């Protein structure tokens, strides 16, 4: 029961003792854990549980402490998996999975032939009343972080300690992290990549380019060489971007063999599906180290849902690096916004949790003066986050490398101090989670951050 807290914090096991109720409901459902945390899964409802507005039960009052052990009325690991793996969508009709929809498949097959103005109209019709969806929370859902912090704080109270050491989330004590990724969808987007790298280089930002290997455009070796030689990264984006990759298991298994082959040929370590279609039950079949296909909140994506976290997480051997900010196409052409307001709001929420801000900006949509100006402003903002707040501006490969290293590190007390063991420890920092006025506070590298 301790694993999700230990996995996130990499703290000594003796500090975290959590046990689930032995009698959980047979049916999974939504329930509250306190006033703000909405969970989905099996739980045990006691007489002390209270109904919220006659529907969702709040199980917070059912928490017990037994000789320093925290007893909770649900399995934390399963609840967090239900969020990060989007299992809750099966019971939420307003969020609808819909990845196999024939209508959507036909649309994305015809998409390259449709004028941009018509595509905008169709998208606005599809996303009608998207802002009425209650869960996940817009514009960024932090349910996983809120739940893990609550469990850590309650564990500290149960153990009677006011501070717990843990391995800080990012290397060199970075406050948070951000990556810039570019999905290249058309030949015009491919041809703009050189200029896009010039822009990124001027801000000292390396990025990841997701390439469609078949049908959309030619992928000459010199194009890939330029990306690599200039210090940027190459990942694979789907197979042919027709929106049908996840339509059925047989099709997926047939195509994933080709996708894996392109990954080896291109030297790509990461994958992203077209249109962020996904099925994490099949993701183990990709031969990549990481995937970047799951949004934090998918209200304005073709496949709704969302993983409700701003941190990477493992799905078997594959590291999922979620998309935690709104895509540029959505911002410009669905919401009709050319300011940084939404992106800044999302980055502020990510930074408050010390998580990862992950961006998708398409070279295909940066030809206009307004969109290009907004992108310049975004890079300038991220540069300020790095210089003023200690944000780690990095790449998807580097996030993958670090998260894998950190997942194998351990914290031990020796020679009168807490020491980090494991490969990469020279960049890792010991931090402390403390209680202050009933709140959780992180103390890392001389910086104290209240959660």
C-alpha cells in the first residue's frame, strides 16, 4: 500500500506505513477524499462517511491510525492507477473514450484535405460545452499530486514526525521542469523545422521533434541529421497520422511492428500517437523507452479523459511523459487566443507542485505573425522561469533518463546524515517534507515551498 507514496518521494520506507481496508466495495465509483480530492475506484463506506449533495461519498472521516500505521478506506495504488491510466472514463459518459469512432477516423483521414477554416468550425462544434465537464479539472488537474501529498501528510501525523527526508524531484535542485516538443504533421511543417530550431537556439532551448514516418511527407536522412547535429531530438509520431492506430487491437499490433522498426532506424527513444489517441493497456507493445500521448486533462482533445498528474509515471517498462499544457492548435484555432494567459496559468500550477510543464507546438501552425509572436513570447517566458525560478528547461530524453535514474535511487542514514545511493546520485538532492500549520511544506536546497 505504500508504493505510490514511496515511488513519488523516494523516502525511507520506515516513515510510510499505510494499510487499506480489507473490505472494499465490489464496484468502482467516484468518491471524495476530503473536500477537494475526487477519486475513482473501490472503497469501503462506513457509517462515518458523508454524502456530498446526495451523491458522492466523502470517506475522509473513515481514516484511522493504529500504532503509527495509517488505515485508509481504499487502495491508494489502485486509485492512482485508475486516474493515471484513465480507467475512470469507462464510468463517465460525459468524458467518453471514443478513440475508435468511425466518424473521427473518417475526419482524420480527410483532415489534410480540409481547409483550416472548415476544420476550425468542425472542432468548435465537436467541443461544444467542453467547459461544462467537471472532471478532470480544467485547465490543469492535480488530483494525483493532491492525493499523494494528503497521504504523505497523514502518514507523518500517524508516525508522530514533523519532517521526512526524500529525494528531490528534479536534478540539481531544480524547482520544476519543462520540455518543448514539436509534432511535425505536414511537408510545410517539416520545411519550417530549420527556422524553428533557429528560434529555439536563440533562447537556449533544445526540443524534441516528433516525425510521422509514413505517407505524410518525405523524411530524407539529411533532415534527421540536421535535427540531431543541432542538439535536438527525434521521436516517432504514429505511423501515418490517419487517426486509426488504436481503432482495434489487430490493426495496432500490425502497425506497431512498423512503428518500432522506424524507431530503431531513426534512433528514436520516444513515441507519440497522432491526435493523442491512446490505449495504455496496449502501450507495452511499443519498443520505446517513453511515450508522450496522454494529456493531463483532455477536454479539448479528440479523445477525452486525462491522467490527472503533472509528473512522469511508469506504465510497465514504458515511462509516460504527460502533456500538461494546451496544444498550440487548440489555443489558436479552437479557443481563439494568442496570449500567454492560459499557458502561464498552467505553468504556475505545475510550478506550485514542482512538476513538469510539457508543451506541444506544431511547426505547421507557426507561419502566421500572431502565432509566431506568441511562440516567441512563450520561449521568453520559459527563459524567465529558468533564470528567476530555477526551472529545468530540458528535453524529453533527459526527463526519461532522470526519472529512470531517480526511480532506482534510495535514501539511507549513514555517517550521521541522510545519503542518496544509486547511479546519478551526484545530481540528486536530499529534501524534506515538513508539516507547518497542518500543511505540507517542501524544503529543498535552501528553498521552502508550501503545498
